[in-house]
């Protein structure tokens, strides 16, 4: 069992704090006022000051899914709330409470070490636990929303702490109630419900290829396979700046899919909701000739067209300019509109 350390009710406040190492794109950015939050109680005092001074504000976790401008005006809350513990267990599930500042991949590894499988398909996704439900992160057929029991957060609208059950979070593909209400909630803790009945989920083609036909892999086997795939496909942010998958996989009606398939028989897609088909955004971008393409300091990763990279010295404007070129070309060629996945600050 790991618990967060005791912390003062006053957050550490640092003016003009550089954030280059707090965003995985490696963008040069400065927070005018940075509040380092290590306990939920510190949010109350910080938000009172912010309201009193009528400052703009935003929340930053691990910076793995954001595009930062050169200057973040007003206040930036850096969420460093740590700690995880098993709250309860019944015959069906184990309930796990985790601080919003815990690293996501570190939590995945911890759950496996403690015989709590379920997150293995989500290994090596960068970022923090607090950011995970906002985007409803997912990979290889698993989304985090299905494992969430409730979320504790600070409601900036009512200036009070609230607990939202899963049903109130409105999880959807890369979406949630939190994402739909930007600037309202600051996630402080997530309580996960880990079912004791576990089944391997390896139906995604890239993952299935890692195992023999009719294999029965363990959670640890899947964890290692996912780590292998992601390491091969995605660049290490410590080596080359990136935010992982930059575009969402677009979901289109079956009729549009059938029409595209006639022209592009190699079109990569997956089943989605009834009457819908999810297309592989990386395949669409690759077909438009962007894989490995460079535009000044930014470009598209040579091994995965879904990943935009900062070769060094790139800005938010550079990244968004490249993204617009890609979106325009994909729409012209396929009639499909791509949506940017990272949050634009």
C-alpha cells in the first residue's frame, strides 16, 4: 500500500516557470504563475487566489497530451497528487484509489505486480492518472472508462469538491464529461473497479500477431507485447518530442465505408457502434504521403504516420500548421475529417 505524503494546504508558487520538460512535445513554454499541487486541499487556496485576482487558469498533468504556447498567461496548476491504495474488495471486484498525479504506465505496472489485471492493453501510454479519464484513453480494444467506479474532483464552478460516479462521467470514444466542460473540473483522485473475472483481449490485429493462434496469454504477456509494439511504433519523447497519437481514428457510417472500400480495398478499419465503422487515421495519413515528411522543425514520424514530432525548436504554431495540412489533404482525398487528439492550450 502506498499513500501520498502529508502536504501543506498552501501550494508552492513559482513565477515564470519553464515547462519544456513538463510537455512531451518538448515545446519551450513558460507559465507566468505555476502552482505545484501535491494535495487536494491546496487547490482550495490556489483557486481562491486565482478568483480574487481574476486570472486565467488551466491544469497541467504530465503534459503528454497537450500543445503549449510559448507563454501560458495567468495561473497553471501542476497536479502532483500521488499515492495509490486498495480501498475494498468483494467477490466481483477490487476497488483501487489513485492520486491524479501518479504516472499512468507506472500504475499499470503496479496493478500487475499486485495481481490486478485489466490495464495491460494500456501499457506505455504516457501521462498521469488524472488526465486519463478526461480523454478516456484507450488502446488495443480497451478504454479506461470501463474500469472507473468514480472520480473525485474540484468543481471550479461551485468552488467545491465533488464525487462523480461513472454514469455522470459520460465516457465515449476519447471523450468525457470533463472534456466537454473544459475549465470546470480538476481531477484529484480516481477510484477504479478492477473485475476479478479477467479475460485476455487481443483481438486487435497488431496485438494478435504477437501470439500464436489460439494462444491464451497472461496479463503479463499482453503487457510485454503492448510495450514491444508501442516501442517499435512510437518515438520516445525523451529522444524526440511528440504527444503519441495526434489524431483520433474517425468513425463514419457504414455506407461511406463501403463506398471508400470500393476505391481503396486496403482500407484499414475496425467495427464500431451499429451502423458505424472506425477507420485507422494513421493509414489515411500514410496514403496521403505524409509519413516521414518534415516541415521545418516539425514533421510526421517515419515509423507511424499518426504521430507528429518536434525535431527541436518547433512551436505550437508549427505543429498546428502541419496538422492543418494533413487534415486538409485527408479530407480532399477521402472525404473524412480528422479530429486532433491533444488539448490545445
